[in-house]
């Protein structure tokens, strides 16, 4: 995972869990930070609410991914 420093306006982290690969990209939108979650095997994207710091946005992006993976596992 990339570490964010105060001057960063963007960071990206790609993770594979149980065959699911996703990327969380955090960007500054002028009023805060949002995480964009994308999946390697799907053409879908989720965006988090705005956070005051990039670290919180990154954590929320990974949390969304984990929730979705758990839902897919239980549906299988």
C-alpha cells in the first residue's frame, strides 16, 4: 500500500483477496478526499463519501471492498 504524506493529492493500492483483485485510488477533490474502488473482474466502481484526510478515505475504500467480498462469498 502506498503511504500518503500531507502534500499528496492521490494514492493507489491494489490488493488480491481470495481471487478477487481490487484497486482503491484516493484523490483530492478540492474539499477533501474520496476513495474510488474498482474491481479487476467487473466493470464497476464505488466512491466513498468525502473525508477530511486521505488515510480515512483509503481505509473506507478497503472496508467497502472487504464487505463486498464477504457478500460474494456468502452468495456462492
